[in-house]
């Protein structure tokens, strides 16, 4: 559980730093995948795949840490996080689809298909659940963990700040993607004390 608490955000951060395109149109996404280093692209996908398994589990761990003292807040935050992270596998599969299209002859001809697939009701629903679920969840979980005195104040603020910074990437002019990297770095940093608390808790329960 401690590995999931820190490993999920870390895998998410590594994959996001190495990703070649973020919510661009089909033609731009395919071209970016064709131009990127294939090793870098593979590492990004592997990191996302690992994160897709670890993030929901880590969210359960965060909620578990705070549950004894703030059960309702921990439960709501944990459920939102799990529901928010479940579509991440589908979104990772979309990245893999872009990579596969970029490797085919005449890759540019698949741009319309990619746009239709990425923007249909199913993928749009996944994206909406993912965005709202995990961004709100980390604010609630940070508050819960701080109220339960599981993590220090700076870690709670670090975890909490990751959500508005992520939103800022898409609402500020020019889409400053570097803010997304900063947000994920803060999430990783804020998760470290929680992972240590989980290790300490397990040691106490086993002693």
C-alpha cells in the first residue's frame, strides 16, 4: 500500500513528463507521436500503465490512513479518487492507439478517426470522470490527512495545490504545460509522508 501511495503519483509524473502530446487534435497528436523518440514514448506508456494500477490502490491507502479520525471525509475522498482514477487505463490506451497509428503507413490519414474516437461520448465521459474525480479527491484527501494529523501541513498543502495547478494548465492562455509537471511533482512530494505513515502503521500493527 505504501508503494502504491508514492509509486502511483511517481509513475503518473514520469509518464506525463515524457508524453509527446496532451489533448491536441488528431493530426497534431499523430505527428507528435511519429516525431518523438520511440524509447521515450514506450517509457511514458509503461509508467502510465503502472500508475493506472497503483493510483486507485494508493487512494484507498490514503483514505485508510485518515479514516479513524475523519471517516466521512476520508470515505468521500477515497471513493472519488478511485472512481476518478479508474478511467485512466482507457486514457492510457488512447495514448497507445496514437502511437500505433503513428507507426502505420500514411499515418496522417487516421487523424479524423482519432478525433472521432477521442471526442465521442464514451471517451468524453471517461475524461470528465477522470478530471473531476481525482482533482477533487486530492483536495479532500489532503484535508482529511491533515485533520487526522497523518501528514504535516506542508505535505497537505503540496498535495492540495496539485489540483488547481492542473486546472490552470488548461485555463491559462498558452496552456503552460510546465505547470502540470509542477503539479505532479508537488503531488509526489506530498505523498511521501503519507507513504511513510503507512509503513509506520504497518510496523506498529505487526509488533
